[in-house]
């Protein structure tokens, strides 16, 4: 009905007539076209050109026409139209033939369909008039426009069906929340069809909306999220400036109040109680407490601390970031016997306070926590975390070297027994008195073998063997001077035959297994018997080394191929230790520069051309001869034992050559220099030269002894002298004899078997002592023992 009334009102403005204007009166001010036509008739008559024109204006049409007939738009007409039907009007352009239909005879234009301005607001068409017979245009083609007039047929529409917005709680009145926008498809330039006004349908009294801009604002002060968090606001947009009859649309706005830190934490109770066994290790949680905070997120984050209390150093509290709880933990070991109850003052504080709300009060709260300690049976406790004991390595077995102390920390004070963990003392060198914890030695100690012993001592409650404690005991063995120094290595020393007096032929050094605190200091000198050696001397360099110096010019390998030089080495610790090392010096042939060439004495006696095979043969012969010689000695000894002692000469006619051999058994295990020409000298052993080790001597460098006269005599002169003494002996037998002077060596455990020491008696020799020498001499005891065997 509204559309129909508008059509009636505008109908008078729609129709525009196009009329032809004569050429001589052509005054069209809107638009015109000219057409020149001419033709030549049969009679030669020439047709003159006539100017034609037609007029048109814009056509206007109402949208959404709902009348019973088609809506008349306008009429096209030309002056060439005589009404005889010879002209035809043609319409082309936007919607021609579908939306707009023209009567080709009359030029009337109608709208065939209902039009929508919001879909298309104007149409551009072209019109022309042609002659039906000739098909020529009687008027040129011209454009005209059809505009669609708007009506209020569209309601306002919001850009979103639902809006979402948020605003901090406690915001002031008039705080902007969000802006909503609605659009109207009607023509904003024609009437009030597109003029939109906003209003709030739901959401009062909390929010309001600006009617022109659509901005939603808060309408109440200090809205609290804790009271209400979500709001739903409905906004209406109405066209026609909000007047009656206007169209409208609505949208929903969901508004959320965001949290601010406007609430302090609060404990739900003022006192908490927990208990803990005294054996709880540090870090053990005892319980949880929580202060409530209505805020959320970081505004509800709480930091717990122990602000005061009688044992704040015994406990700690940490914050669980997930639950915002305070976890109370043990900080140090508890002792029931020391204290039974602890009281703590715990404080909860917001970590992110908002300065705008500090006037609401302190954002913290306090509560008291009482912790009771429970008694348990504890293992023994040692007085120290570990023990260090020092003991001399010469300590006797059974000596107490130290003690460990442990006690039961409980009130009952149970008795304790001690033991040594044998896994740490496999050799059972140490032991402990179970009652008092005193450690003593069970076996001898040797620092040079094991300087440290690390053992474990166990203290166990007698009433409850499960309660035990282990403690390490470190035992350090202190060094004493119980090792004598000795040569640092085996020295291969030689002297050239052409050596000069005062020449250094060897430098020796020493080592000692002991480790004195002041360091090693060694002294070197010759043994007293060789204090003045005719061939060599020793010089102490005062730096733990000594040099061997020659004392004469020239040495002869044929007379003496090897020299033995005993050297005494002293240390400087208490008690003083010393040892004797023998230096073997070979005489060698050297070149003019002192380089050794040969040290073999037998090479001087052998022809230069002997081969290796000849040398082997000679050695075999020597071995065979020695074997025969030994056999003769055994036979002679056996015959001697089978007869009684008789005079050397039975009758005057018994004159014969005899060989008397005096054999000895050698120097025993300590004689390491057998077959040495020096054994002929047979030096006397003196017990007076021995020094006591338990007394510090007044000096260790004044021990000197005058060498016997024969020390400075050459070996050849010595032998000649002995032979002369033997020849002048009135007790010597009246025939040639060979006397051999042998030396069996020092410190032999067996006495000499030589007959030189036997008494010249007519009685039989007593050999019963051979039975006491052990199984090694059983054969000799059987051969020489017993009087019956001698008679036989």
C-alpha cells in the first residue's frame, strides 16, 4: 500500500514525451541528432535534405512496484512518424527486451518486472527509429537513462551477529567497551531510509550505548568480577532516524570483566599443626597450607615465607606454583632429645600487587604453624665424622694406637659395641676392643710396604643390632730408619792398565727405602780393613755420591785381573743404618784415550789364531782334569779314614814323593767372590769393629784401622814368604810336599774342615758333630762317624 501511494505521487514526473521538431525550428536544448536523407526519383527530381530531431529526458521509476499492470516508463516519438505504421521503434541497452519493453509502433516503454534499487539504481538505454520499408534510420540512435527511485525496503544490519568484548573490573563510569556498527542498504541521499539510530535493549543498568556512534560504555562504577564476570548486552539499530515505521536490526554483545588484583590473600584458619619424625632428612615435606585469593592468574600468585618463629632456621616453606600452596619442609636435622615442639609464623603475600588498590589494605596475611617432633630409635653417633691415627712402623703387636668414641643419641642411652669391618682389613692387621673402642695392632707394620691403612669401624647398639653406624679411620704409618742404604744400581767398573794415579774411574750413589723428614744424606768410606787401600781410594762428594780414585800408576791383568773394593754406606737418620757394598773393578786393556778394548785375562795366554772350536776343546779338557782331581781327593780321604793315625815316615827307607792337599768347603752362602786371589790373604775378623745400632756413635768418620803389614805386599812376595817359612819349619816332613793356603770366607755358619786346624794327636778325630748339621751332611756322618767303622 505504501509503494502504491508513492507510485501515484511520482507518476506525474515519469512521463516525458519525445517529439519531432521541424528543421527550421530546431531548438532542442537537451540533446538532438540530425539525419539527412535524399533520393533521386525517375524524373530526375532531386529531394532536398531535411533536418530531423527528437527530444528525451531522464525517466524515473519506482522500485518494488507491486501494481496489477506493468509500470509505464515513457514514450519515444519522432516527427517522421505520420501514424501510418511505416516507422518502427527499437530499444537496446541495459535490460532492453527483458526488464524494459517498447511498443515498436507507438514507442511506449513499460517495465516488465519489479525492480530493486539496491540491486541496480539506473539503466542506460539506446533508442532509434527506422523505416520499415527501407530499413534505414529516420532518426540517429540516442541514449537515455532510467533511474530507480528508492523506498525504505531494507532494515539496518550489523557487521557481526555477535560481538565479544572485555573490560577490567572496577572500571569507572563511561569507560568505553566496544563499538558496534550497522549499515542500511537504502539510499542515504534520499530521505531518512538509511539514517540509523542505536539503542540498548538489554544490559541496563550496567552498560549504555551512544545512539549515533554505537559505542558501548560502562554505566555503573566498581563492577566486581568476583560478583559477576559475564554480561550479555543486546543493541538495536533502527533507520528512519528512529521514527515510527522505521526498520530495525539487533546484535548481541558478550562482555567479560577481566580480573585485577583487588583482593588480598587470606588464610582460612589462624593455626596449623603438623608433626615430623626426628629422622626426617632435610628437604622432607611436612604439610601444605594455603591462603585463599578470589583473584585469578598472576593476581592470585602468592609467595609464602617464614617471618618469625623460634626455629625459622630449622624449617623452610616453598610455594607450589600450580596450586599456590605453601609446602613446609625440614631444613636441618631434628632432634627429639633437644626440642619437642616448634612454632612458626608464616606469611602469605601477593607477588603482583596493583598500586591502584593499595588503599584497600595490606595484600598479605599471616598464620601460625606448630610442628611437633616424634622420637625414633636413632643409630649411634660418633664424636667425629672421621678419625686420623698415626703410628710408628716399629710399634709392637698389641699396642693401642688410638680410640673411637660413639654414643646413643636417644634418651635411653643404649650400650654400644665396636667392631672392625673386615672387608676393609682383610689381613686383620688391626683390631678393636668392643667395649671401649680402643684400636690395637695385631700384626707387624711395614711403612715401606703399606704407608696408609683405611679401615671402617662399626658402632652397634647391643639391644637393637639393626641400629649401627660406620665411620672411616685413616691410619698413617710413620717411618723409622729401619733400612740401610745400598748402591743405587749394579756398577760395572773397570780400570785401564795404563791408568794414572788420581784418576776417577767410577761415581757411585745410594738409595734408601726409608723416607726421613729432612731428606736422605749418605756418607761413603772404605771398610776398616781397607781403610788405606794400596790401589784405590774413595772420595765422598757430600752430595750423596762418591768417586773411586786410582792410587797408583799402571795395573797388570796377568797378575791381578779383578779387584774387590768393599764400601760402607751410612745414612744420617736415627738410629744410623749402614751397609757394605762390594765394588768389582776389572783391569782392562785400553787405548791411549782410555777407551776399553779387552778385559779378558786368558786372552794374553792364548795364540791369536785359536778358533772357537779350539777354545771349546781346551775348556773340555780342563773340566775332565778337574773331575779326575776331585776323584783322587775323595779316594785319598776315604783311605785316610780307614787307617789309624800313623807317623809320616814308617821307616828310613820309605822315601817318596807325596802331595798333601788341604781342601775347604768354601765360604758358604755369604762367600760371593769364590776363586779370588785375595782369599790367600785371610784377613782376621774382628768383632771389635762392629758398631751398636742402639747407641749413637760419637763419630762415624773416625773408624780407622791400621792395615796389617801384608796388606801392602804383592801377592807373589806373599807366597814366597810363606814358602820360606814352611821350608824352615823343623816339624816339616823330610820330603817334598805341596802346602795349599786357602781362605773360606767370613761369617760362614760352618766351621772349617781343614786339617791344618786339627791337633796332631795319636787319637781318633771325633766327627759326631756331623750328625747335628742336618740332612745335607747325613752321608758324611755315616762315612766318618762311629769307632767300629774306624777299626774295621
